[in-house]
C-alpha cells in the first residue's frame, strides 16, 4: 500500500524544526454578476503569502477585518482549496491532496474558531463534542474513551463532571475552552487559532490566552494566531505578520515588528493600540488613517496601501513593493520602509 | 441530571399552548375510539341490514345508519383505523424518501442537487392531490396503493424542506469544524445535519399527517381509494354524497371526523413548531 502523506509521520517534531511552510499562497474567490452568474472577476483574499513556522513557535497574523487573515488560516490547513502556491506540512507537500489523502493531516492540524457559539453543535453534549475528532479517526477507545475526555476537560480548566451538559449551559469563555479541548483531542502539532478570544470579555481573554500559552509549553505545539487585536497578539506570539488586503506587509519576530515597526500600516496600527502606562498616554504619536480599505476585488495598482498612506509617492502606484529587508532588520513591503520607534509598543 | 433539558423545556412550552393541548386531546380521543372500537360498539361495520337503512341518529344508532343499514358510528370508528393509518404511514414513506434525498441534495450541491431538484420540481408542478391521483391510476386502487401514492405525493415537500435545512446547516461553523477534524461527509450528515433538522422535520411531519388524510379521503371520495365495503372516512363521504339532501348525516359525520382529525394534527404541528423552534421561543 502506498504510504499516505503524514500517515506514518506521527513522530514528535523537535522544537525549532519547521512544521509549516507556505510559499506564495493565493486564494481567490470568484465574483459572479448578472442574471447568468457569469464569473466576472475574482477577489484575491490571499494574494501571495509566504512564511515558515517552527514547532513551539507562534505566528501572530494581524490585520483589519476583511484583509484575508481568516481565509489564510483556513487555506493553510486545507479547509479551503488553495488557488495556487505551495503548502508544506512537515516537509510533505499538502497543496493538492484529495479529501481522503487529507485525513491523516486532519489529525495533526486543528483549528479553534472565533465564535464559541456557532462552532459547537447545540444538540450535542460536551462529551460528544470533544470526542468527535477521536471518533472521526476511530481512536476514541484506544485513546482512553471517557477518561481521555475528562482529562482533556481538566487540561483546559473545565469541570469534568459537566461532560454531559449542552453547550448552551456554558459561558462564552467556557465554550471556547470546550473548543480548545476538542482541538487538542487528537494531539495535533499545529493549531490555527482564528480570533479565539475576540468574542470574549477582556478578563476572560487573558485566561484563555494564558491557557493557550500553558498548553503550548506543555505540548510543544505550533500556533497560528489570527487576530485583529495587536495587544492580544503581542502576548502570545513569537513571530508576527501584519496583513493588508491579502498580503503580508511586514513580518518578523515579535520584538522586531512591535519594537521597530517600519511599514506605515504597522505604524498606524501600533499607534492606535491602547497602552497601559498612563504616563505614556498622549505622548505617543497617533496616526489616523484616512479612508477605507479598498475593494479587494479591485485593489489599487502598485502598493495596495498607497491610497491611505501618507508616504505614498508616484512609484507606489507603479510598482508593488517587495517584502524584503531594506535595512530595518526585518522584511517590510514598503518602498520607504523606515523604523519609527515613536509608535513602538513594549513587548515585555 | 439534566441531560435532556431542551426537550423538557419544549414539552413545557407545548403544555402551555392551549390550541396544541386541544389538538392532543382530540387525537387522544380519536385514537381511543379507534383503538377500542370493538369494545365500544356491538355493531359490525360491514354487516348490512337493509330493514334499518337510512335511519337518522337515534339512541340505537347514535349517528344513524347508512343506505345499507350499517351503523355509521361503528363505521367511523373502524374507518378511523384506516384513515389514521394512511396518514401516519404515508408521512413515514414521504419522510423516508424525501429526507435523505433532500439532505444529500442540499449538503452536496452540484449535480446531485441538480438531478434531485429537477425531479422534485417535476413532482411539485402537480399538486399533491393530482400527483397521488396519477399514482393511483398507475398502481391501482386499494389500501396499500393509496398509502404509497399519498406518501410519494407529499414526498417532494420533504425533499424541499430537508434540502433547505441542509443548505443552511452545512454553513454552520460546527460543520466546518467537523470537516476540519476529518469527519466524513456521511457522518456529518448523520450526526450534525440530520440531528439539527429533526425538529423542523417532526413539525412538518405532524402538519402533513393532516394533509395526507385529506388526500387519501379525497381519493376515497372519488372512489379511487380504499374500496367498499371497507370503511374509510373519504370513501364514506363519497357514498353519502348521493343522499346528501334527504339523509345528510351520511356525509356529515365522516366529514366531521376528517375535519376534526386534520384540525387536531395541524394544531399539534403548530404547537410543536412554537415549542421546538428556539428562534420563536423567548
């Protein structure tokens, strides 16, 4: 029998080993218009994104709503079909695997959804919800059955005696813990966290973030953490990518991106982030962006950010800037990339 | 333990709904009369007695006798067995056909959807009654064929409903989540889509029992349903038609029975919908 990708590859990944490599990933959605629903164009929700993620690391992806970060998160684990590009998981090309071939991969990559209400089937009790991934792979019994479920509930800080309750009997934060327990059931190596705390109260957010950090340390998972909230991303990420209209505009380690932001968009985002120290308030530069995010179906020529950028010049309309290091120490997609420490956020 | 709490809640809501409770009471009474018929009447529903034909209601014959001298009350009680059986069985057939087809159609989309929906469209272009009539014309008369024809006649309604449910449920985040865990499509259909469709399907089934009773009665009225001398409400109504001017009780009482049964099922259906639909429940 032909070995399926990922099947006999359940070995633990050493810390620092690259687990996910994405190259020039494109995901477009067709736009249909008119009575005949002719395909008149395409929205490039993700337009040429590349990155690497190693075990034990967290890549935080930040951007405004509609920038394609959720689509990127789903495409990279093949919940959505990629348009073009290449996705490698633990060295295996998974870009074009069929649904059947993907099954082993499903054990190793999991996703936690933003909405803790709609992502849990309202007619299932918690025990069945958490057991679902195990059942899907026929390993519920061998993994320990109900004991395993109770164990998972304990890991995420839920009372295991509540395993026969329905989702609606839990609070938002507890429901998100159920979602996390479910995602952990198969011992995945990569977890895509799609705005996992955005629907929660701030006090609960911190609890869930701390839980995620603890789990990561305990199990050595790689995280892709998608959020629009810079302060949340700062807490959990080792690496950060700032996304605008389907493209990464600035990437680097957390300290670099937060401490030495060089792309105008990153700077604008950081300048708008609330800051805890009252003495700093009002002293920081506050950059207010003009206008709205352009239509993704018809993005501006050249640099996509130029319509809202105060640095834009003629070259920006002509030529899209590459995501490269222009002397600032980490990649930035701006012709005039320049570190601005005025808006930097402390990362400790 | 409060494992089935949503159902308890729904039952409470149903108990508070007076119309639904009335429907349940009517069906319970009808059910009792029909089930206990041999104990409640000493008349044989088939036994002819021409010497006492066309008697109006009296102490001896509470609902009178028909043109062949048979006790109408006895015939309604025994006939109810057939009519209610047709209603329940026909809806079961309709669900057995319509629900799987509809769910597959809505969940998978594409050419599966195309094929199933064109067939459903074709069937829906006839009214339920006309479709059942055509089927009886092909299959022939008789109890079994009436049940099949009526069931197939309302099946497209269930295809449509199940398709719509599957269409909306497959977009739910928990279905996407299940896909992400590697749950197979059929398992998703079974565990998530079907289970979450059950409530509206049960409601719709209850409402359709009334419709199938009417369709079957209509066939009986036209002489294309259950054949005499077997008592069946629609057939009795048809037989009474000839005497409507001088012995109206022949047609009135079977008609009343149909009316009561259909009304009761509709009330229960409406009540169930209000009780089970979380969108309407406060």
